[in-house]
C-alpha cells in the first residue's frame, strides 16, 4: 500500500518515468511494484523492463494523488531500501552533515557524471532515500554505492588510508595547485557552515578561489567543480 514517505519506512519511491527506468535498469531486485498514471502516453519502455524482471505494473491514479503533486509525474516505482558497502579501492566523495535533499541529489548526479561511484555521508544528514533526494538525482542514485557513518573516524576505519582533500575556505592550497593522488576522497561540509576547523588537519585541505563579488560558492557547484578538476579525464 502506498503512503506518505517516512524516513523509518523500509521502502521509498521514484517519482517520474526517467528515474523509475534508472531504478529498473540498475536495481530491479529491489523493486516491489510500479504504478503508472492513466494519462501516461507511452507505457511500453517501463512495461518492457517490468516484464523482463517479473515486476508487477499497475495502472492506478491513486498513488499519484498521495505521493506527487507534480503534473509531469506519470510513473512511480516502489523499492526497498538497501545498505551498500563502499569500494575502498575507488575514489570517494564524503559529505559531512548535508541538510538539503535537492543539493544532495544534485551532488549525486555530478558524482555519477564524473565516474565517482562511492559516496560516504556523515550523519546527522538529510535522508538519501527521501523521494525528493531520489528525484533531484534524476536516478543517478541508482548508479552509486553509498553508506552513512556516525563519524569521520568510522569512515576511515572502514576504507583505510587514502589521499583526503577537504574543501574549506580556510585552506591555503588552491584547487589548481593540488597534485592529486588516487584513490582519494573529496570532502565537503554542510551547506550553511562548511567543514569544522578540525578538517584543516585532515589530508590536504583545498580552496576553490573565486572573485570577491561573492562570499562563497553553493555546495553543489563547489562539488561539481572539484569533481571535474579531479576526475574529468580519469
């Protein structure tokens, strides 16, 4: 039964055709049900994937009245949440206390775009399975491994020694001056407060220089610039 999403629920929802197709392509084993709206013009792309994986596809407008106020939402996927283990041999992005679902989803999309498949999150943080996060990632969430940790130390204990690059306004070295080592972790702080000063002692802190016409870059833009610089040709 579809109901308004809560963080403690065992399932979440994809709100939209493109996002649901990404779910069906990457994690069909997690999908419990797919609904489509009576106004959907072409159901076949979704129907073909559901048939291929033995997933029930149901026409019903009721779930859309409950879950989505978007006029362009015509497909909803119901999927089970899962716990992933990060690949310690790969490059990572580490987000410390992200608090905005839209920003988190946008960063996840940039990670997928630049080939970073592993994302660590230090809690407390916005729910990565919130349908708002899933939607803003445009399905990129389903191309990634992600895991939440209580502390930086817990993350490091799992992934081991690696190059670490915290992005901070108090850093001395600019992005252009860094001689990157791989595998590495790019670290970003909360949208409002950035990283705590203790991260100045972690790895090699980096600053993205910009003109004095602004006080700072917003988090998704800063993360995307860093991802491009570190991984665009990797």
